[in-house]
């Protein structure tokens, strides 16, 4: 009997492109695992004009996330730049609209991980990662981090934590992702996929 390919949702918001680059690396890690595939999605920016609305399809990049993506996924990687030590308002706005999925238990027992980028080295990487975990835990997801069996956690100078992948992007998002952060971000996507396979096998 042929088993279906597992779909891992990689959901991110990015202003200057740094978090998008991390999302691509998460996808690379997921796609490196046989039997798994990444589904890349984003969220629209929150407008300061109350009546403004974003087009249904972005001009470029991946499609906007739909609630069906939550129902169809076998796991989730969530990424956002930091905003004063918290996730960006666009990502928070999306999760504030998932009460029906919370009540239905749509995401219960699915694995999840988080990743972020910051403008400054001590700009809230760990607090942002922890803040992104909170709605996922309310949804009953199984949170994954990065274990210290990854030696890069001891040598990285720009990002990478036991709570998830991170990257010091600079004020304009133009700092390149260092080799340690790159390795850890790919490893996080791979760990998400391998865990989803283990859960299905169980």
C-alpha cells in the first residue's frame, strides 16, 4: 500500500525578505526528507487604512494562507520578523482569526516549529520565538526546537537557538544568513518532517 506524501505548511511573514529566505531554507530541509513536501504560504500586511484590503493573490511570491492549509497540513513551521520582541501584527492577525479551527481541534497533535529574523543582534530573537509558540500550544500542537546535538548552537554568532531558528538580518534585512544559522534552519525543517513521519508511523 502506497502511503501519501505528508504536507508540511511553512507559513511566514516578511517585510524586507530575510524571513522569506529562512522560510526557503526550512522548505529545503522538509523537502530533503522522502515522503514529505513543503507548502509555502504567507500572510498579507495589516493595512493602516481600515477599509483597505489586499488582493486575493499577491503580486509575487507564494499564495496567501487559507484556513484549508491548516486543515490539510501534517505539521507547521511558523516564521515572523520580530516586532518589539513579538511576532509581527500581520501574523498575529491571522492567528486571531482561527477560533473555529481551535474549537474543532484542527491542529491538535501536529508537530510545529518556529523561526524569526531580527534587525539587531539582541533584538528579541528568543522572545519572538517563544511568543509564536503560544497560539500553537493553544491549538494543541507539539512544539519542536533544536537540540544541542547540533554543534552550530555553540558556535553561531548571528542566530540559532534551542527554541527555533533565528537570524540577525540587520536593519534593512541585508545581512546574509551565516553558515551556522543556515545549517540550523535547514535542520529545523528536516526535524519537523522527520517528526511528522514518526507521528504518522505511530
